[in-house]
C-alpha cells in the first residue's frame, strides 16, 4: 500500500520528516511506500483522515479533539514532549493588559482551532472567563503583530520564527508562559482502521518521526535554513525557534489524555464544541 502522510508547516516534526526520507525508508522495510499530501491548515487533519485524503497526520492539541467532536474515529499514536517555548500569548509591554483577566472584552488574534485555542481557552477558564463570550477570537494573519503594537487588538498568540522575531524586536511581553497553562504537545494520529489493521505501519511512521526529531535536534542551523527558505523569516529567528523545541517523541500517556479531556470539557462548556467528547475513545482498543 501507499501510505499518505499529511504535512503542513505548523507541525515541525512532520515538516522536516517530509524532507529527510526516513518515512520512505521505514515503510520500504515493510514493502510499503509513502507519499506526502501538503496542506496549509492543520485544523483540516481530522477531516482529511476521515475522507481518506491522508492516512496519518500531526497537529497541536486542539484539532484531534475537534475531529472527535465531528464524529471522526481517530486514534492517537504518539505525542511530542511538552513544548513550553513553542509559542506565547503576547501583549504590548506598556499596554493596559497586565493580567489574563484584563483580556475581557478585547480582541485576541490566534490560529483559531489550533493548539492556540487550547492555550487561550484554558488561560481564560483559569480566571473564570469564557473563550466564547468574554473575548473576540479572530484568526491571526500577517498584520497581527502590527495591530497588537498599535493597540488595535488586545493580544496575539505567536509561534515559531514569528515569535522569535517579535521578541527580538522588543516592545511586547509574554502575558502567561505557555508551559504554565498547557503542555502544548505535538500530537500524531491516524484512522482506527489503519491503527488496528496495520499497526506495524503506524509503528514504522513513529520510528521515522523519532529519527527526524533526532536529526533536527542535531542540525538546528540546517533545519532553520530549510524552514527560512521555504516559509520566510530569517535563519537566525528560525534557529531560535527550533532550538526551543524538545525534539522528542513520546508514547500517549494517561497524563496527556487527562489534559486533552480538560481541554475538551472547556471547549464544550464554552460552546467551541457543540457536543461533549470522551478523549479516551481515541485510544487503541485493547485486544
């Protein structure tokens, strides 16, 4: 079979894996081949798995929860180590927002539906505010940083090289360190039919991910050059961003499932999800 792997710029492990040949090597040992399906929005990962566009994908913490809410039968297969330096909720250094509670009534730019929704929703929930009713969440774009600096918006969630560049420029501060709110892991998942009928294929892809992460950890400057040439930004900012990542793939643990369940409960309570989700339903079934 040909295993179709989804790849988008927001998942660093899959992004670099797609350029290293490790997935092809691991699958060839099983007599299988790999192909890559590039797309721009990781939020679509669950739908692409469900309709057969891809067989394997990876995102941040929110898309698999929304995939379950949409009725897609996904299975978690691996996660990254926590990524506290991957992204941050930024506000103007001398602006009126001094605490999360000060965001009430304000506009926050973020990648709606990504791990950034998890970060903002949990931070607000921790101080008794609602993601759905107490802020206006707007999908960020190339103008988000300028709007934040001008005071047009209250806060902006930045990640990767954009975050490194914004912090280097100065004038902005981190409102709440991500690691104090969520673990912000990369999450890898597949369809249940592949997970249960071809577990050796899934295991091969996880091995390939580990190899890619080991390569990125050992070659941050080269990885930064690849990302800068393809995605824009400076090599220095990309290197700063990539060095902040743990580059370690771990098994799905009870601790991770519990954190995902807390996120799902917040999403449902605030209306981001229209139905409750049991995260444990996305675990492999015991034989």
